[in-house]
């Protein structure tokens, strides 16, 4: 994928120059905050080739906004100096990059092997039934998004587990899971504006 992206980017740059189809700043309201733009600029300076900073730059944009609207991808492309098409291609490739807004609260269930062996899939199914949404969906009121994770949260020894926004819930027994569902239904975990902000592992709360 990286080779394909680099080839395509190099071809674009050789034909159009580094920012040929980046955002036209004059007629677009910037989505990226000045601080985010500064962080991206600092990231670009770390690498001999600007386009190497594309993935971290997209993650920085997502950390600010919560997801990646098309305009933000165009802004990142312009800052990094790659084509909008190349930035879109990368943003579409990685599941950790979000091309649509999520729920106000994120419930991420780990189903990687150690957790799956300890009941992760069953936990996901129970939450899916209780919330009446499939993994990857958002409840109709936009409050909760259920996610099947593609990453280990580093809490394998405390499986089954999930992360609700910034909070880890581990050793989830049926009783603890019922309590979690009640709290989700009551909106206890809603953190407006927190979607998209991943956090480092925290202490067990279950
Ligand atoms: S496999 Fe689930 S936390 Fe590591």
C-alpha cells in the first residue's frame, strides 16, 4: 500500500507539483485549527520526504475533529504536499481513520484472539442485542457507537473487556455487563465532543 501510495504521489507531484489539487484556501473555511496545522507542520519537518507525514497528519486532523470530513483530508493533502486523491486513498485504507462521524460515546469491544477466547465475541453480541445496533453502527439518537476493534488494548489478561470513551471495563462478568448496559442506556457515559479521541490504557473500572 505504501509503495503504491508513494508511486502515485510521486507521479502526481512530477506532473502537477506538490500541492496541485490541495485545498483552495481562498474559498474554503479551514477545518483544521492553527494548533493542528502547527503539529502537522512539525511532523512534516521530521521526515526527509514530506509525504511520509501523511498518515500521522491525518490522525492529527481526526484527533481534532473526531472524524475526517472531505475538507479536512484536502487540507491535510495541501499541507503535506500530496494530491487529494492520494490522501483520500490512504484515509480509505486504514480502518482507524474515520470517514464519517461516530456516536457521541464509543463502545469498543476487543475481539482479538486472547479476548475472543475469553468471551469477547459473546460480549459484543450481548451489547449489540442490548443496544439494537450491529457493530459499526450508531444508535438512532446518535448517542452510542458500537465498535469491533481491530487492535489489542493491552488488557488481554483482564478479558473480556471493552473501552467506553476513555474508560476501560475489564473482567466483564454477565452482571458487570448488565450494569454497563444500564449505564449506557442512562447516558452516563455520554461525553459530547470526545468521539475520536483515543486514550492510553487506563486502570480497570469494572
Ligand atoms: S486481545 Fe483484547 S486487550 Fe489484548
